[in-house]
């Protein structure tokens, strides 16, 4: 009962937010400091992501990459500094008016205990069946969906347990694609995707991000190399920024990071 009461009493994160339309889609962090509990996870993080460009975030595990994405989507609010989208501080917006501009594909994909159709349609509740199928085709999941016992009407187990990690991720890409939002947050899964799936996911992602403002937590060299800007994060701080050709010439974390990846995955530069 105490727990229930806590939930009932909890404040909405967006209680002070207003419904506003955003018309440009650049993203800016100004001196952002954030802690989940007491220890700072992000310290004085500042960067600007111009509209229609791709920014890759790289860095060691636990450095704060996913946290940056969570702050853009306002899952949490910065303790100090500001996060803004289209020049509007996200704290001034309701979650609805912010999130309708953002498509997300996160590391941990959560699917609802519902049909495949409804899981994809969640991105755009009024989408027709044809639109859902079109998004699923672009996200390379139509074929495996047709192979499920009831096709698009197949109910996915709690948390999506009957699908593989790669399949779940592609469903979440289809959902994002259907939503077709101007800002795309992508948190690339690090491991556990087989090469065939990986290729399909890459294809799906490149169809998704066309012409959008993209922030991608990236592990794959191809993604990183093609980014307009790379932010290198270490222990909650941005330690390097620039594009690939610039950063490989510097003696820093980026170069070390790439050589570790290279050894792990047989990359060559
Ligand atoms: N919900 C949470 N509550 C408390 N601490 C958290 C929470 N989420 C993340 N952390 C901590 O914050 C730090 C940064 O986490 P974050 O998930 O942003 O790292 P990351 O760079 O995305 O790592 P990875 O590459 O492993 O995904 C880590 O020390 C992590 O343990
Ligand atoms: Mg992460």
C-alpha cells in the first residue's frame, strides 16, 4: 500500500511543461551536469547538433552515452545546465509535445505484451495496416513477421521474449520509421547480433535516418566514420570532438578506442 501511495503522490516530470510546437530540430546541451543518485554521471557537458546532421557518441561502457540520449528525450531532467531542442528548453515542454518530435531505438528494446501489429503501430496510432507493413518492410522485419504463427496478429510474449534480440530491435526500428519524427535517437546494441541480422539492421537504420537530425550511440566503424560530428565521452565528460579524419590524428581516447575495437572485431583502418 505504501508503494502504491508513493506512485499516486509522485509528481509528473512535465507538470510545468507547456504544449508547444517545435519547428527547428537542432539540439543543444549547455553545461549539463546530471546524477542519477549522488555520483555525477555527466559533468559540464556542452555540445550543439545542427539540424539534419548526424552526431555519433562514442566512449567506454558506463561513460554516460545512453544518459545523454535519456536527457534529450526528457526521461530525466538535468540537475544543472540546459538541454534544448529547436531552441526550446525541454523543461518548458510537456513530454507529449517533446516526444512527438523524437523517434527512439534504444539499447534495451521493450515490446508490449500485444500483437506485432500494435507494437509497430504504437509509433503512429492512426496508421493503416498498409502503412505498418510498409514500415516493417523497410525495417527488414516483414519476412520474419510473416513466418510467425499468426503473422502481424501474433502476440509477443511479455517483454517480447519470443523474438530474438535482433528481431526485437528491428521491430523497434519499424515503429520509429512509422513515426517518422524529425529527431532520431539511436542507441546501437553492442553485441549479440549475428552478422546476417546486423546487415539487416544497418539497412533498416539507413532508411530510417534519411534527412533527420540524428544522435547515434555508435559502436560500428562504418557508422562512426560517416558521422558529421563525433563526441567522445569519458566518465561523463566530452574529451574529444570532431570528425573521424581529425580525431584519428590526435593522440587521445578516440584513437585508443578504435584500436581496441579493431582488435576485437578485425577492423582495419
Ligand atoms: N537508472 C540508473 N540509475 C542509476 N545509475 C544509472 C542508471 N542508468 C545508468 N546508471 C549509471 O550511470 C553511468 C552511465 O550509464 P550509461 O548507461 O549512460 O552508460 P553508457 O555509456 O551508455 O554505457 P554502455 O556503453 O555500457 O551502454 C553508469 O555508471 C551507470 O551505472
Ligand atoms: Mg548505453
